[in-house]
């Protein structure tokens, strides 16, 4: 099998991937041979986007859970040198080429140090522009990276295709929501995403705790989720809450 034939085979597998997790697994099955066994992919969040919006911007990922949570909680996206490079240059690049913003160089280097502690000592990013005009990227990482020059094009092509497939699936999921959420159900889910309890949601919206619980239950059923956490995740993934 030629190098090109192998690339086409992987593209076919990504095209039939049924969900974001499958896309992530297929992409990592390729990149892990070069030491890139962790990844995150999504659109770039807008300046000062809250934590919910930052999570929504992720289309698929295979980062350590502890690092992803810390990255979002500490809002590292706004000082990460890799993100800065993605936003200024759409060419694929080695993370080592990303320079921190001089205005926040100390914290940026701290972020890079923490990333290494979570198994992200090296990496390769593939920026792109979506059909909607948003900047997006697939960022692949691992302890060490060894990509021969001839493989960079393949990784870039397959990563770009994987991103397109993930965007397609998200749009399909949103379109296939048979019964749309009501405005109140959406509000309750948005506050649930912020970590509020049913009692707190009721107090915020001026409704009873029981009513808030009922709205969340209805939303969960409409989203075909098994629990509240999954309902929130599905709503964010489908772009129903921001």
C-alpha cells in the first residue's frame, strides 16, 4: 500500500466515524506512531469567553481529564503560546515554534511547564478556517514527537478532514433534535452547566426547585441523555447552550 493509499484509507474511516470519540480514536491511531498520542480539536474561543463557551468550542479531544479541567478553569487558552500562534498563522507548526506573548511571558511559560507534567512535552498543530470563517485547529501532543518530513502533509490532511467530519456531525446532531428545547429548559441547562443546583437555578429564575428539576428532566429526555451531566454535555456539543 502506498503512502497516498494509506491516507485515503484513513480518510474513509474518519468519514464513517459515528461520533466525536470515534474521530479522535481514528486520528490518534495514525498520529500515535509519531509520538502524538494526545489531542484536542476545536474552534478558537472568543476573547474573555467563559468556561462554558470554552468547553463548547471543543469538537473532539483526547487530553488528560485533569489537564483539560485545569486548562479551562485557569483560562490558559488566553495565554497559551500555541493558541497565539494558531490565531496569527494558519500553517501547520511544531509547538516549539510558538512564541509566548511578551506581555504575559512568565505565565505562558508556566502553562507550557504544566503541560509537560501532563504528558504534553511536544506537539504539532494544524490550524484551519471553517466554512463559517472561524479559526480552528487540531493540536496533537505527547511526551516526545518524531514526525518525518514526509508525514507532516499526511497528518495535516487527515487532521483537517477529521475537523470537517466533527463539524458535520455536530450540525447533524443539532438538526436531528426531534423536539426542541424550550427557552426555560435551555436556561436551566445553562445554569446547570455553570454548576448550579436545582434549588439555586430555581432561585435565579424565580421558579420553584421542583419546576427547575422538571425542566432539567425534560431537557435530558429530549437530548436522549442518561443523566444531567450528559444532558449538559450534549447541549454544549450541539451548540444549544453557550
